């Protein structure tokens, strides 16, 4: 008791001395200023000052990324099973991508809005891309994101066909801007933002029956070749071919969105190759930029040229095809081809499938290194995601399949990393 008295006495003395020397209110203000400016962690600043997209962001602070690994502020290492969501197909910071970026930094950054000047990184990338696409896809319109590629493609289809109706599919995701949102396959995400674009019809993915809705007034049908956010929903045998046929019969353009599934993720360079169809317009993004922001829609030149007249400048943007992004994307595309990363995708998928066996896993849907591990419900999946982060494995869930764990790692992931990540998944499953 005596000790407590001494302590209280001491504190009171301290308080009155401080009060004599300084105004305590001023001290308090200084402390507040310091806590805001100096002591606040990056995590607190992120939550307070960076626009948020949910009330519960993962909010890990990553300070370094290399290959298939992420490192947080405490030096803890994570196996990255999502590669920035299908972006980092050649791994984080591939040395050839970094070199290409550095080289371009020495030449020029932004010099003029898209479409006016000849910029070597754009031209060379468009050339290499079109050399690896069917001959009918020979003109690349660069944008700064996947959503903008969707927007541009929808405008192009309406302009070229002089029709207004656009058809999309339930559980499809093509981006979050207003036009892309209008063709998103989910009332939950659309309803708060209505009115959206008129004359949009939604059909069921994989429904042969619904194809009858495509008519002479449909400008385009837009579909993901493999629906990613639905939890890796794969087109049924023959269905994409039937869709292509119906589009041909009605003069409708077929737009395939390979923003998430392109660039080798499904075991072939383009997913559409596996279904023996060729789209009229192809949407690209994510891995297109090798880790830098880049999107594109690709079509035949005769279709693309509709943007040049009636009206002139039918689609324009400032940053589309930014030279640094194109230089990075071009380097990443060359790495993908030169290092034959796609050849190993099937074997890596099989390794994952052989290790992901547990009574609590309902099923694993996969096509190459695009996998959805299905659990009973979202609660179980969320527990898994949180526990895996603690265990050093980074994953998340899908927009329209919240009970499924997402596995879309860099294609460079090693057998050891796959084995280590799956061992951790199984261990965590045993515990929760
Ligand atoms: C299939 C698909 N299309 C379009 C988009 C939109 O791309 P972005 O986020 O770059 O606008 C995404 C993004 O996740 C996607 O997965």
C-alpha cells in the first residue's frame, strides 16, 4: 500500500512540475500530431487514408516480392498462391522484366495520349502478340486495365454492328466500371448502381437452350472462356462451339474474356484453343503487363478501324499501352514463351491435385493452374484463409464462390513450393 502511495505521490509531483514548465494542452496536441505523423503504422494509415473496398481487408504489409514468395514487414515469408490474382504468371520481379522496365525508364515514360505516336514497346508487343494469335486477331487496342478492355470491346461491337443488344452470362466478371458492371453476372453487385446500361441480356453459362436468345439484334455476346470468379467454371464439351455457331448465324460478334485465364494459365497460351473456337474480339489484361497495369482488346483490323471514323476518335484514352507497361509486358511474354513455362502447367496441376486430398475438401475444380478448392461454406473457407496466412501461405476466395479457396499461382511455382503449400493446407485442415 505504501508503495502505491509513493507512486501516486510521484506521479502527482511529476504532473504539477510538467504543468509548471509547459502547458499540458500543448503537450497533448504535440503527442497527437506525433502519433498521426510518426507513430501511426502503415497499416493504420492504410485503413484511415487509402480508399477501402471492404470492412475486413487482409491488410498484410508486404515489403518485398520475389518469384513465388512474398515477404512482410517482419520478414515473414509467404508462398504466394494467387500471384496478384493471375497477374504474375512469370513470377514476381522476373529479372528480364525488371531489366526491360529499367531500359524503358531511360528512354521515355508517357509522351502522348494513346494512338497518336509510334512507340516501340507498343508496336513490338502488338507484333509479338498477334504472331501468337489466329490471323483474324491482328489488331491490338491497348488500355490501362481489364475493365477498360471490356468497355472498349462493347463499344467496338455496337459501333461495328450498328446494334445495341449485348448478351453476357450469370456469374461472369468483366470488370467494375459502369459498362463492365452492366454485363456482370450478379444482381448482388449490380443493384446498388442501377440504372446501368440498357439492352443487356443475361443467359446461363453452359446452357444450349439459352443460345436461342442470340438474334440479329445482338451486337455481341461476351463470355469468359473459363469463368474464374464463379469458382473455375469450365465450358461444357461443345457448348462454346455451339455459341460460336449461333453467333455466326446471327452476325453477332463473339467476345471472349481471357483477362484472367489467358497467358498460359490453363495449360495452353490461350484458353480458347482448348475449345476450338476463335473469338471476334479477345480481351486481355492482368498477366498482359507482366506486373504493370495494362489491358487490351484484340480484333481484326477491319473491325478495329471502325473507331477511326463516324465519329473520329471513337475510343480514346490517355494511358493505354503506357510504354513502361508495354516494355514489361513484352519482356514477360517473351519469358513465358522462351522458358516454356506453359509446358509444365499440366504437371504442376496434377501435383496440386494429388496433394489436395482431405475429407473436408468437397471438390477441386481446375484447368491448369487455375484451381478452386471447394469447402462446405464461406466460414470454413475464411478460417482456412486466415490460418493459412499465419502458416505462411497466401490465398483468397472467389467473388461468386465464397466457399472456394483460390489457387492461381505464378506459373513458375516450383514442385517444392507446391508440396510445401499443400502440406500446410492439409495440416491446417486437420486442425480447424
Ligand atoms: C475475367 C476478368 N475480366 C475483367 C477483369 C477486370 O480487370 P481489371 O481489374 O484490370 O479492370 C477481371 C479482373 O479481375 C477479370 O478477372
